[in-house]
C-alpha cells in the first residue's frame, strides 16, 4: 500500500515486510503488548482495567516518549487480523471494561478487518497522540465509541522541536473537533465507565506551562463540556536532550496549570504525583506481554 493515513500523507510504500515512510512501519501489524491495563483514567480503566493493545510505531517522534522502544524503534510482534480478534476475545473474557487501541493509526484497515471478525461487546477506545487526519478518523465513525486523544503542543516551534511536527496543533485541533462531532457529549454507564465520548489528555511539560494554559483555553472556548485529563507524569526518558526537558515538572509548574484548569471550570481528572515514575511503564515484547 501507498500510505496516506496520517497528516504527513507521505504516500510511502508499505509492504508486508518493510515501510519506506516516516513511521517506517510495514503493512503487517506489529503489536508490542496486549494485556489488561489498570493505569488509565477512571472512566476507561474502572476497577477491572482496559484491554490495552499497544501497537508498534508512531506518526510522531516525541523526543521524551516513555515508550521509545516501540514508538521510535518499532519493536513488536507480527499479528494478523484473526490473531488480533482472538486476543480481543480473551481480553473480554478476562472482564475488561473497555478495549483500548493505542497509537493504532498506521493499522486502521487491519483493525477494521479484526473487528469484522469479532466486535467486543464493550466500549472501544482510540488512544491517540491526537496527530490524526479527519479522513482517517471518518473510517472509524460508528466503530470507535470513545476517543482518548493527547493535546500536546500549541506552537509550531514546540511541535517541530519536540515531536517533529510543526503542524501538530493545526492537525490535532481539527482531529479532536472531528472526534467530538462523532461521539457527542460524554455518556457514562452506571459503573462510571464512559460508553461514548471524547476525553482529552494533556501532559504538562517542564518550562512550557504557558503552552499548557493556551491549550486549556482552546478546549474551554472550542469544546465546552468535554473533559480533560491533566497529567503530571513527565519524567525525562528516551535519552531526551532538549534543554529544559531534562527534568520533571516542579510543584509550582503543576499548580499553575492545575489552578488555571480549575478556574476555567473544565470537567475532568487530575493525575496523582506518584504517576511520575518508570514503574508505570509497561513491559513490552516479552512472552508475558501478550494475553
């Protein structure tokens, strides 16, 4: 295939064995982990967990990515749609509240093939960097129940420096609006699990609280009523060497952004300080990584 699935639209050839595009991914699905996951937001994980499918590769190159082995270096195990469908069935049998497809954009068509074989009877979550094209998202309309996008960078300079995507905000803002159009106002079950809706994540970065505040302002003004998960888990990883990103955020930085979110009366979630730990990085590409 000649791939145009992400906003880069590089049109690069992807064969069964290799890929020539920005992501360097083959057409064959590569998956680094399929296991219950308890560490997402309450309406995603609940008490039993979400069935997390971590796909290899990414359409961004976030310098600080905590999953660099799979997002930058494409570590993963080949899966067919039928094998993925079987894994989804095992996750449902294990009692998962939801199923989460994580950084799955390069494999949209294969995922749709898997869901044609087995459609889990729980909400399906599209856990994404936010760097999506509206055209690709429309392939998922009526299939994905919950969108869980990141909203990372506001300025072209930071998008370029941190993620190799100067158009990050332009693309992510348009994509998130499309996600909200598809899912509408969030709907929750009696157990608090989101059945339908969009939940926006924002990770506070050291030295960039002004960008965080600008992004929260955009959500408040553009998407009233859409919840935000404000994350404070940043720790330097993946050998990040960008000046200023070589430290965790300070308590003062966190309070500045948190207080602004509260002043805007944005609905959502605040992450515990204990989340800033490598203990929460999953184990990838081992036998125990797959259910």
